[in-house]
């Protein structure tokens, strides 16, 4: 095995994986509680709440390709993507706390504006970290299986973070009688933990004298959007992989935003959201290494397809909540969690393969641009998932409330919550499986790219 294919050191794998404390925390907690915070504490209508969250995320979609291109430029100029990652890690905790620091007494309209501006700043800080973070695996190793190993452990940490933030965040909030205080304390604690994980992981992007394994040339783009569009146009593997991942992000974003509503109105227990997260994430933590072995046997793309089909079946079974809500729900949620581990780790392990393949075809490393488009797509999917939930809530007559105000939801609204948590995400993931059929790269293709990388690095 050559130097560039030497197994990654455990310290590198661990530090890279720790960055997913930030990814998991930021993806989970706002998705879980922000719409609910807006509708049931601040009194913002469901459609406006969805618009606030979606608009802030749309900004990410706009800025992520630009960040990716500048990350490529920084790598070419300084030999590292680290600086912007550190800026994001330092700025995010403040923005996160401000998002949940709406002063009491604000009108719903003023509250919506406050949350929008604060969450916009927070999302920008997260993108400064996340875009170069996504680009790093293609540069850390050229080996097909080492990339799966690296991203598997990232997903192990990611799922643990989802559990801790998804279950622990609401518990911190409920520890305070005043909802406003509870949300603020939750945001301060969560923001500091997220920032710390991002800060540690930035160390994997330190300056190195070893050229990136993907290509001997690093691009210096002038227009991040143009680079991203070019990547989508020329790379069929990227189009199919990104399309499948965005659809699945839409499905998981919808379920994530709907979990608190399911707990409160379908299962009739706000605390049930903690059990839902435990049921979802505990199997994912345990089975992520299993998906690594599955990918080693049948290939990443087949493993990804299998995980998606299992998730589809589990999500579809949850439609029974419409007629028979009860504790049985935790079993199919656990099955979905087991599949979710593969749906996260395998496409992220396939992305470095796509980047290296493009570098071999073009002779230019554009990992940052790919990472920017990928993050924009993931962000859009998650944000639109929350927006889709609010549309369903509005169409089925969901009633908003302010603070401790008590309301009663109609059977139609409760059924809408259950359908949004089951049938709709199942359909989205099934469509993603169809899109994934166009993905062409196999192990032999990636090995050929690695061989070309070795030749470049010796020249």
C-alpha cells in the first residue's frame, strides 16, 4: 500500500468525526423545536413559521456554493481550509443563543422577524464550517474502503449527537417553568457544545505539505455558483447522488420537524419526543458499522439502496398512527433508525468518490465547490421538509397557541400530522431510490481514480 493509501490514523478519524457533533446538533435541534417554538410559544402562524425557517435556509442554498469556491481558493493559496471552519465554530454559539432569545412581550410578527435574522446569522456561521468539512474526506484519503470507514465513524458521532440534542434539548427546555427561559438556556448550552465540536474537527484541515490525493491541481474559481452548476452539468454521478440525498433530506426534515407534533397531539405526551428519538437513534448508533461491512461486500451504492428501501417500509407503516396511536410506534421507528445509519454514512462516503472521479476527468480539484453544492442541497431538503410540514398543518386546520395557552386540535389536524410523519416521507425516499439507479460509479472506477491520484502525487 502506498503512502497516500495508508490507513487513516485513529486520531484523524476521531477528530473528523467529532465535527458531526456540530452537524448533528445544528441539523437536529432547530429542525425539531424551531417551528414548534414559533407556533406554540411565540404565537406565529404555521405558514409564517415555515416561511421564516425556509427563508433562512434558502440563504444557505445561495451562499454555500460561494463558500465552497472560496474554500478551494483558500486551499490553493494557504494549503488549508481551516480558517473559515474556525470562524464558523466561533460565531455559531452566539447566533444560536440569539435565535431563542426573543424578548417576552414581542408581537408574533416582531418575534418572527427576530428569529429570522438571528437564525440567518447562525446558518451562515454553520455553512462556513460545514462546506469545507464536507470537502475534506476526498483529500484525507483516496481509498474506497477508508472513505467508508471515515464516514461511518462520522455517522456514529452524528447519530449520538442527534440523540443527545434531540432528546436532551427538549428536556432542558422543560426543566424551566418559563418557556422563554427554557428555550434560551437550551440554546446557550447547545450552541457551546456545537461550537466546541466544530472547533476540534477543524484541526483535521491543518496545513499539509502533502498534495491532496484527488488531483495535482487546485482550482481558483472566480464564481462559486458557476463552478457548482458546471459540476452538476458534467458529473452524472454527482447529479444522481445529490438528487437522492436531497429527497431523503426532505423526508427526514419533514419527520424531524413533525416529531414534536406527533408526541404532543398524536401520542398525547410532549415527553414522548424523547422516546421517539431514543428509538430512532439507538439502533443507528449500533448499526452504522454494520452498514460499513455491507458496503464492503456489495458496494456502497447497493448498500445505500437497501437502507433506503428498509426506511421506506418502516416509515410507511407509521400511517397506522391515524387510527391506532400507541407505544407500538417505537418499533418501526427503531427499524427506520437502523436504516437511517446507512442512509447517512453511505452517500457521504460516495461523495468523495464522485469528487475524485471528477478530478481525474478534468485534472482539477474542486472539492470545495462540490461540497458547497452538496451542503446547499442538503440544507434545502431539510428546510423544505419543515416547510412541507407547515403546509400540511395549515391545510388540515392546525391551531397555533401562545405560551401556556390551551387549544384543542381537530381530528383532521391530528391525522394530518400522522400522514406527514409517515406516508409523505416514505414516498419521498422511494422516489430517491429511483433517482439513485442512475449512479454509475463502482469500486473498480474508484480504484482507477486512486491509481491516477498516486501517479499525479509522484510527478
